[in-house]
C-alpha cells in the first residue's frame, strides 16, 4: 500500500520493523530546507533522539498535532551553514520564550551562548518538551515587550543603569539585612539559611563593585564608540585595549553572581517556605525570587544585546 502522500508518511501503515528505517530513508532523500511530515498513533519521541544521534543536529522537529489519538510531526532538514540559534539569540528575538527557559531552569543570560539541545543535554531535560513549548509560545498572544533590540546602545546602557542598576542598589541592602536576621533567628532549625546568608553577602560584594566598573569604564567607552561612529572617527586608544576585554570581565562576574543565585535557589528548594516561616522569612524569599528574576533580564540585556553590538561596532570602526 502506498504510504507517502504529498511528503507525508503514515507510519501506522508500516510494519514495526520497517518504521524507523523507512523514516530515515525518507529523511535522507530530503533536499535542504524540505520537510517530511510523519503521522503516527503515539508520540515518536524515541525517533527524535535516534535521528539526532545518527544524523546529528541537522533537522528541525515540530509537533503539528499531539494526541490523544494521533501525532503529526514535521521534520525539516536544515540548510547547510544555518546555525541553530542559542538561548540568548532566541530570547533577544522574543522575550516570551525566556519564560519557557526559566520554567526549566535553562540559563538564557549567562549561559545564553548554548543551544537549546546543548542546555537540555547538560541538565538532563527532555528537549522535545522544551522545543514544543517554544513553538507554542509563537502562537500565544504577543504582549508588547519593550523593543530592547531596536534601541541605540547609549539609550540601552542608560536604561540598564536607571532600571536594573538602580534596582540592585535599592534592593540588595534590604536583602542583606533580612538574610542576616532570618539566619540568626531560624538558622538552628533551618541550617541552609546560613550558607544562603553567606551567598547573599557574596552577591552584594560582587555586584556592588561590578556596577561601578560598568558605569565608570565600560558604558562610557561604549558611548564613545557611538560618538566616533557618528563623527566617522576612530575611537581613542584606551588602557584596556579592546572593548572585548572589559566585556569578558563583566560576563565572568555575571556568571559568578548567577551561580550564587542558583545555589540560593537550590538551598531554599525553589524558595519553598517551611511551616514555621515568619513574615521576615517569607519576605526574604519573595525578595530573593524577585531579585533573581530582575537579574536574569539585566544580564540578558547586557550579554545578549549590548555587549555583542558593542563588539561589532568596535570591529566596524577598526576593521
């Protein structure tokens, strides 16, 4: 019986031993950019991993229908040279998808240079579920997110200072005070509060120095690059050489602060409150959760938008 119609393969009409070999053969016949849609009576997730293992990351897997009776999946062969987007690049294009990354604990800011497959493999997460939710996010009604990627670099730098740097300076002293207070009162019953308080101190020290370096050294130089471009001039020579050098330092400090916040989340079991939690305990965990949310966006704007554009601008001015 013919099982191929308009590049669709009805897998249910094949004998079990013929299913995967037939799908592989049909996939291999595809030209770059072409797709094969398979129709099945169960989720063919094992096929995804077999195809990835035997053919490599040369395909896009998209669920068109997901049960309960039928599954329909479109498999598209990637075009040679077409790079899979990283977490950071995906978040830059659509910040709604960052919510999917946060749900699964995938770092799109400090770890934004990894692909979805790489990040999921590191954490042992089912990549098909993550990719499916990312595709679903495309269908969700779009809010009106701020157009960060369209802003000039000087405007974006000022926004980061006025919004995120200001938030850090306003919030961290309170978090420090509550972390110390709660550790002193509840530390005997909940020993994890002691390292949490120490990690808060570490984040405070790291970011307090970090903000000053960005505001007094890196961001002014980025603005100077913009002025040089506007005047068709070469930027002045600076002690640190290329803008890449302070950016490397800032990214390393972002990663250090991000790891501290990850440890705090792990120690607190995702900020789960015990039955004997007082109001200060509850407020501390709420503030830590909010602070981490803000830090993700803060670092995303720098690592994935401001810094790459500054590096590209410098290269344009000094070809």
